[in-house]
C-alpha cells in the first residue's frame, strides 16, 4: 500500500468529499477497499498527510495563471476540508512555488481551467487532487474574484476572429462569441 496507514481511500466518482474515507490502519484500509470493490467502484488510495491538519489550498487555474486561491479548513473532528462537508474558507496567499505547481498540474492533465488542491506538507507542497470542473461559488464568494469573468477573458484571448475551428472548440465570428460544441460521428 501507499506508504502504509493511515491512508485516504476515495471514490473516483465522488464529489464534495462524499466517498472519502480515512483508514487509520492497514486492516481498515483493506476493509474499505474490499467494500468499494464489491460495488465495482473505482478508487484512489492516497497517503494521509497528518501535518496538513485538515487544511488544503484550492488554486483556481485559468490558462497560465492562478486567478484565485483559498485555504479550506475541515470542520472540527473531520479531516475533509470540503466546503460542502462543513469546511470553512479564507483567502490564501500562495508562494510562487505553489503557484507554479498548480499551473503545472493543470497543464500536465491538459486542462485550461482547473481547481488544483494542494496540501502543505513538511516535505513541501503536494498536489492532492485536480478538478476538471471545479465549483466556483465558494472560491468566488470567499475571494471576491470574478472567476467566470477570467474564464470568459481567457476564451476571448484564445479565439481567432472569423475562423471556425474544425475540432468544434472555441470560435469568434465578428464581435459575437461562440462556444461551439460539435459532435462528430
């Protein structure tokens, strides 16, 4: 197993902290993994980073920049920092190293928009998760940053006037913006 217990076992299909279990012992981890296997669930097993103390940093990456970052803290007695699980968010100041890691994580996965969750560990920042469809409400409310506006501006910068792309992605015709969703059989 990943470095031994304690471990975090996650349902890949889970969101908002649902299906995330802290297994304190190897036996507990095996039991949780066996239960998920019976359900034919896809799982991810991660090292538990105790020194993070139920905190993580959510970096919202748009294009080649982190446009907002928050620190999420788990509610008392929980290790999951998800806001939907009762976690609390504050504006985060991130280092240039953390910023570079967040951007690299998104780019490595081919994502132009991503929520990158980073744990501050004793050995340095660790990417815990990368979300291709991150929720915006919590981070926009906490930071006051118009993330949707940053996304629109990024799309505008990528568009080529008067050209419709063959891949059905983004195009700009005259002064009208179009997001083309093309499906090819």
